[in-house]
């Protein structure tokens, strides 16, 4: 029970951090923020909404499954879930995802995108290279 509370709390804190960062940027640096109303590879969200929701459902199932099996996978899955849920909140509340980190040589992104990317790379690393942690 304690582990489930910490998973939910960690996910909620990461979502809160991302949402506060977007509110802050929109309020004080609105010229540097962009609203991405397109989904992955430029597809409108309406076309992919059921797939995104299904994906997030799978992530939640994975969190439950891996929390029972091996906690080494939890942190990357929490990052992926928090980032995905935070961007989903943006799509429903703002009609698109707020992107504000612009590196000039890369498409603009936000903290939620970074969480998903870091979590995915971390999870792939664990699954491929950390064989001793497999159950």
C-alpha cells in the first residue's frame, strides 16, 4: 500500500511541476511559448486521442505490474506516465501542448516531453542491459 501511495504521489508531483512551469511561462514569458495543437508527427489530436488514452492505460497497467515484480522499473515508468498525463491535461485544458524549451537545433519541447524521453531511454536501458534485474 505504501508503495502505491508513493507511486501516485511521485507521479502527481511531477505532473504538478510540469503544469506549474507551463503556467509560469505562459504568464511571464508568453512570447517564448508555443501551443502545439498537433499530435505526434503533426497528426491532429482528435485522430490519435483513443490511441493516446489506450497508451496511458497500458502505462498504468505496467506501473501496477512492475510495482509487483521489480521496483527497479518504477522510476522510468513513473516519468513516462507523468509526462504523458501532463501533456494529456494540456490537450484537454488548453487545446494543445505548451512547448517552451527551444534549443534552436531541436523542435521546442517542455518538461513533460523530457520526462517521457528520459523515462523511455532509462526503461530501454534497464530492459536491454540490466539482465540481472529481470524477474
